[in-house]
C-alpha cells in the first residue's frame, strides 16, 4: 500500500484569522476600485461577502450578528420580488434581483469593521483614491478643454460626479470634526481637488447634492459658519471657467432643454403610476412601457429611468415598494441622528464618521431628485458603505443589540 501524504491543516483560530484578513483585503480593494472600476469593485465585494459567510459558518456567529434596518431592508426586497411577479417583463425584472448582494455590504461593514480607527482608515483610503482620480479628472479638463465633462476613470460623467460628491462630503466631515495634524493636513488639498473635479463634471444635480451635504456638515459643526456659505459659493462662481458659470446659471433657467425633458419624463412617470399603482411595472419595465406614456413634446423616444429616485422606485415597484423604500431611509436617519446625539465633543473621530455618513446620504437624495442615483451601482454601493459607518460604533444609542432587538427598524 502506498504511503499517505500528510496534508497540513490550519488551526481553527488561524483559519478564522486568515479569513478575516481576506475580508480586510477585499474591502480595501473594493474601496480603492470603487472610483476606478466597477467590475473589480464588485468582484472584491463578492469575495468579501463569501469569506464573511464562511467565517460566520465556522464560528457559528449568526446569533451575534448586528442587523440594524433589517425590517425595511427585507421589506424592500420582498416588495421587489412582488413587483417582479407582476411585472410587464418578469424575466428582465428578475435579473435585477441579482443586485441583492449590494445592500449586504452594509451588514458586512457593520459586523466586520466594528472599530472607529479601522473605519477611519478605510474612509481615508477612499478619500485618497478620490483625490487621485480627481487629479486625473482635472488633467482631462486641462487637455480637452473646460467645456469637456470630465469622467475620470469611469465611463459616465454623472456617475463620476455622484462618486465624487459622496467622497467630498466624507472628506469635509473628516477635516472639520477631527484635529488636523501633519498626518491629516492632506485632507485640505484633497478637498480642493475633489470639489474642482466635481465642478468640471458640469453635473448640476451632484452640485446641489454637495451643497446640501456641506450645509449639513457646517450646521452640525458650528451654525454661525452657515453665514459664510453664500460668500464661498460666490467666490467659487467667480473663479470657475465661463462654461461652468453658464451651467450654474442654467439651474434657474425654466427654458433649459434638459430641465424640460425631465419634466416631461416625470409627467409620464406619474401616468404610469396611475395605471400600475401598487406593484409597478417591475424593474427594467420602464423600457417596455415608456413609449406608450411619452409626452408628445419630449424628444427622447426611449428611456431606462426617469431621472428621479422617488418616481423611478414607484414606477418599478409601485406605491408598496416606495413606502418601504422611504421607511428604510427614515429609519436610517432616525438611528444615525440618535447615534450622533450620543457622542460627546471629545469623540471627534466618531462624530466625523457619523456626520460624513449623514451628509453623504443627504447629498445622495438631493442628487436623486434629478438623477436615478439609486440605480447607479458605483454610487449606491458607496452609499451602503457610508450608511454603515454610524452603526459600527459602540455607543449607548446603538451598542451591541440583543437578539430580540437586532432586527429593529
């Protein structure tokens, strides 16, 4: 009989440690590539989720899971399934259910990071990457002209703008709520690069989102500073190229072509909701029905979205889906605000994370009045990361929930 080969095995604790390092590395890769490549970012996220599931199985740690916002999260998924069952094209709608792994990022960060220092490090890695791609965006503006809508390393300028807006609010939260030192002074030029590149995307919705996020951060830091924001906005307006000034001015122009087109789309969306009120037309169903509801003055024959989060969710998932979706965001704000209120002035690092989260989500929703940001994978995955930041902190307002309370709203 042949000799048996000895197969080396890892001790149980070493295996858990190794899996934890895989999760750490995959999360880091996800954040680095979130502003570089959606393919690599999603692959890294899937790897992190698989490794996390394996670690939970090995440790039998499901009872210790922290599951904030579970009820609205699960409710929205069920509403999406219901919309798929009644969709105008169930196959197309069902394909979109594959994106269920994206909100799992929220629970991965809440349960795996769990420390302010680690969360701050990940956040600053994201800010540094954002500053680098912003530099590339500014190079595009210099070489291709100020009329060019920079898109950085991404394929679409609107997506690039949405990503920069989220990172910009994170950076401002870090700069205003933590003590600047030699190690963190780089946040100032990073902020300048991020804001400059965002301006050069010529994306008005993201500008308004940034303005809302910045206003919230400044209000929470020192309310009197709000008085300086109009002066800062005026200074920026005077410094930017004429093409950007014209784009800013078009925000208030009722005759703007793209603004009129959005109004036509929104009217069509309301008519679709009238005819499909409860469960909608299903995900991707708008492509099938839009021509039947198209405004006669609209120039776009087909569209996959209505440039508005609320209308798009209602059209695709009906009023049932919209109600649960709004519940999710209301529950997030309620919990995050309570967590912020439980933090003292000396907890600058924790406050920076919570404020950056609240400001980023606020900017996301303001931008979502004019774009379908909820359907933009690069943007929404970063939003789930931001949403997790308040909940990973061990505070009296959250702490470690009991099994009976961990699925609360």
